[in-house]
C-alpha cells in the first residue's frame, strides 16, 4: 500500500486494523480448515530515498515481522 500524506502512526493503525480483520474473518467458506494471518512491513519515505530503497526497507520490515512471530506489523 502507498498511503501518501498519512502519518506513520495512522499507517500503523490502518495496518493493524487490516491484520485484525484478516485474522478474525471466517474463511470456512473457502476451506473448512483455513485460517489466515498477515505480516506487514511498514516504512515511511524520507523524501530522499529511491523507490527501490523504499521497497527494500519495507521488505526488510516485513521479514522482521515474520521473525517476530508472524501475524504482525513491523
């Protein structure tokens, strides 16, 4: 997601809300044993970094969330 003009604290709240909604959703209509969670890597652009640097930083945060136990926002 790209959230222009969104303060980092609001972006964290949005990502946590999405994470909670995905975890709480009843996925049984897709498959009776299906339970989903999501890990999200979040990074705020500093106004200087290239797109590739921004994506790399967000990807690094994603793997930090996964190392932290998954189903997290980092």
